[in-house]
C-alpha cells in the first residue's frame, strides 16, 4: 500500500500531503484521465483508504509487479515517520528505490535526506529472520545509506551495525516505541 504515486511527468505525489478535498479531486481526475502510475512498475493506480483511514495508492491491475502488500499498521507507521521527518526539516519520501554498489536493488519504506546525509527507515511489521535483516541492511550500507529498523517482533537482532527498535501497538490503536539499545 504505497503512500506515493507519480504523475505523467514522473513527479511524486504523496497521499498524506493532501487535504481531503485535494484527495477527492485527484481521485476524480485520475478516474477520468488515468494519468497517475505506480513508481514501482509504471502501472495505473486507484486511490483508496485503509481500514484505519490512511489514504494510499494501489495498483489498478497488479499484473507482474513484485511489490508486496502492506498491512494497515505498516502503512500508518510509515506515514507517521515520514510526516515527523518532514516536520523536523528533513526531505523525506516513501517507497524510494535504490541499488547497492553490487547491483542489488532495495526499496526504503521512508528515505530521509538533508544535505549529504541520507538514511532509510524500514518498518518491519511482518516477521523477518535475522539473516534477511543483515542482508537487507548490507545493501543500504553498500549504497552509502544508513538505516534504522522498526520491528514489531519482541526478539530481533541488535548488533552494533544494525540500529533497531521495537514498535508495539496498543488495543486503542496507539503505538509505542521500545528502545533498550540502539547504536547510531
């Protein structure tokens, strides 16, 4: 569930940067002109809302696109992180694609930059093995991008080279961050 799509000029459009009125106008415009596409594969988009009320873009027809779907919680955390970074003066964008020096592709949930500094925030809401986390983290490092992992699972790999914190969700839908140890 991407928070970003692109227009006919490949300019990014973020769902959370729009008022409700702008969102509805964009939805109607896209229904008529079909000018929006997914940054991952170039396919057409539809504008939707999650069960938690978060606006997002979805493939009109997914076809052969390999991008994975995301839970409503994953989408909302990604949105909150991106908004907080922007409010703090960072340039931030969701679903940013890149490549390591070895040619391995990656997609950051949120990419933040200010001047020459760049870092990725990964919201890992589904279970992921430590081995996969290490491999994915190495791709960022190879590309010169620092990364912070936000995990839901209580047990996760915390090593000097992999900054990570746990995010929990309460029954009322609020989130809490648990940071016992974090190396940056």
